[in-house]
């Protein structure tokens, strides 16, 4: 098992070294207004970038362009960022750091704003580790912040919101197809604001915000072949240690995969309830039991629930490699280890109570539909409540996957 784990670790490091986010076609505009076609490294930034990595052609070296000398960067059919001097509200939205002032705390900042909608009215977005802010512009006016701020009442009894952005939207976007009731229902988030700006612009828009919600959840059927072993030891046992050796068995799971909407959808949270079992018998010859033979029956059945984090490495448009690390909660199904004599009379029965363990996996996914994974499970204690017993359950699995949706 240790050799298998080392091999798996080396493979993961190898794929980590050779996998990368691809460069995509786009262009940038420098301070002189000169447009340059290039390839841009698209990492689907969670926070707004301050620099971009580009190549002038596929075989050229990578170079970095920064906010100081670039005023626009566009990846075709994916994203557009423009450089602007704007008023950025530095107020915290963290409940523990809310102030009693309902007014925003503005600071003049030079930023790359992400374009969400372009048209008669444009919508922009900025995000960093502290805040998420929206900006707008109508026709040829200056880009202005849409104001939203949470604050506390003077006696700290409740949290309130300054929703000035609704007033701004009503003043600037009221039209035949947008009512005051539409504005009052708007929340300060991408979906609501993008839909409103698209509605205002009718067909005269370019929408850079692609809704991918249905792609952010996958449900996968996961049958597996498991190579399992069990070793029992007792500090004072007269029967010696018992090794059940390796056995092949099967499992069946269903995996819920929640894709995180940043960094090119390369990260995911996984939850995978899986039925697995280990049923085995061991006969030990001993003079310490009448009949001369001790029979040990392992009847272990459980629902494993791995909860973990997955990371993808893109190989090409149809293929990707992934690694995942999981904590495993084990729900055993009335399982036990039983010691008996040759005539079938019972010597002792141990009810299985497991300790949590972890697992690491390396896999390949094709066409967003089919997958295969090699998964190593760390040792699991089956007789966790029996102080003098040591019980190591080991498992190495090959898991096949099929995405239902």
C-alpha cells in the first residue's frame, strides 16, 4: 500500500507540472490606443487582475502586460477588462467589521473592471478579497459606482442596507419595459443586474456574463473495484495476529460534484455516498480452542461518505486529469467481527465502530461524461472502541464514472 501511495503521489506531481491553463485568442490596447492581437492566458480570475500573461504567437515567449501600460484586454467570446479611474467603496461587508455609517467610504482607484454588459447602458464588475462592487455607465457619461452598503444601527440591534443603487437604476434606466416594481426587486448581484441591463438595452448589447449555473453541478454514477485487506492484532491475544489478506470486492456510489465558479472551473467540492463491503473468513489452527481451530468471520458493510476537494488539469478540449483529497465519514451497516469454534459456538463478537480516515485520488475525465479514478484510502480502524485491539482496514480502488448531468 505504501508503494502504491508513493506512485500515486509521483503521478500527481508529474501531471501538476505538465498541465496548464491554455492561452486563448484576444487582443490588448496600450496607452497609445494601439491594438495588438495576441494569445492571452485565461485563468478565469476570481479577483480582478492587475496584469495579464500574453504571447504574440503560439511559439513566442510569455510576457506580462500590466495595468500601467494597458487600457483594455479582451479574450474573444470570453471576457473583456477595461482600465478606469473610479471611486471604489472600501467599506467592509463582513458582519464583524460593519460600521454605523450608512455612507460609502470612497477611494479613487485605478482598476481593471470586468465588462458584464455593453450597450446604451453598460455594467461593470470589480471583485477582490474584501468586496464585490458594480459600476455603470449610460451612453458617454463617466463610469459611476452602484452604491450598496451594509451597516449597523447605533445600538447594534440590527443590520441595515443602504440600497442607493436602486435609486440610481430608476433614475437612469426607467423605460417602457422597466417599471419601478422591477427596480425594487433587484438585488445587488450579477444575475439580477445583468438581466436588468440586458432588458434595458433590448438587443443592442454585448453580454460578457455567461450563465453557467447548470454546468456547475454534476451528478455521477460511480461503480468501483476495490482491493481491500484487513489485519487484526491484540496486545495480549493467545491466538496471534490475523491477516485476512487482499480481497477483490465491488462498490457503488453516486457523486455530487459542485464546481466552483472561478479559475476556469478547475476546483470542485465532491460528496460521494458509496456502498462498500468486506466479507471474509479466516481459520486458524490453535490448541487454545476446543476443536483445535479458531474461525474468524469479518462481516463489514458500510456507506462511505467521502467529502473533499477536487482540482482539474486541462489536457485538451475533451480531456482533463484530476486529483482529489477527501475526508471519509463511514456509516457501518450492523457490521461485526465474530470469533467462533469449529462446531459453530461463539467465542466473542466485536461490533465494528470505525474511525474517520482520508483518501487521495488521481483520475481522468473524457468529454465531460466518462471518468476513471485510482483512489488510495489511508488505514481505517474498525474496532475503534476496543482498547486492546488494533484493526487496520486498507483499500485501493479503481472507480469508473458516468455523468448523468
